[in-house]
C-alpha cells in the first residue's frame, strides 16, 4: 500500500510539472510603441528659466518666459506674468518636432493647472503647427486644439487632464504649442498656468 501511494504521489508531481511547463501559445504581449513626446519637466532647479532640450521658450510680447518649478520633487513648466513689469505678456512653450503621417493614430495628452487666475482674458491656449520653421513663431500657422483647461474657478495648482486629443487631422513635421496671455501690471491678468506630463503617443 505504501508503494502504491508513493507511486501515485510521484505521478501527481510529474503531471503538475508537465502542465506548468507547457507554453501558452495563445498569449502575446502587445507591441510597445515609444511615445513621440513624453515630457515631465523634471530637469532643472526650482524657479529657474525653462531650458528643456528640444523645447522652445519664446516671449512674443513682454519679457517674461516659462520657468521650471519643483514641488514635492515633481517638476513642471509654469508661466506667470506676476511682477513682470510688462503691460502685456504673451509667451509660448513649443514642443520638439514630431513627424505625423497622413491619417495617423497619434494623440496628445497633458495636464495643466492654474493659480490666481481671475479673468478669462488671462488665458492658456494649445495649438499645433505643421509649417513652423523652428525660428519664426508668429509667421507659422497655428491651429487651436480642443482640450480641457483650467478655468477661473479651478482649484489652484490642481492638475487636470486635458482629455485625449486626436492628431489624425494633421500630417507632416508638427509642433505642439502652449500659449499664455497675461499682464504684469494688471492684477486681474497676472495669474499663472502650469503644464506637466506632455505626451504624444499612438
């Protein structure tokens, strides 16, 4: 009887091993496609000029530029007109170039927040261009993109999702741009906007 149970026990172990070692041919991992842009703005010291490789930091009107801010070890891009001394501030933060094929499946996603914005004319806008030459910002054609952006009632520094923004209508050498309009001399227009986790992916 002992020999019978020993044989049965060893047979069960062998069967378990055989089942456990059989490859599952029906299981395939999805192909990983690296994002075209995956920017977290974690490079740079707190409250310093934003100098992120590939990105263009441009003041169209006034002298204020985008800066890197760091809070709880998280970096993000911020533009503020506060104490700039300029009656009008218009500044752009433009992404590296991305190549979009016709009828592409690329999408844009980012997060944004605001602080001390009290007037709708103190605004954040998002654009895309396929004819920007990398130098002359105002000569390019910029098409506005529909995104969820923080309004004047949004909680300060509470990042919100932009929503998934399809880029299938665009092709060619493209750039994404974040544009802020404000004022350094009008307290109603001197709020700040923050951008983080910018992704262009498929």
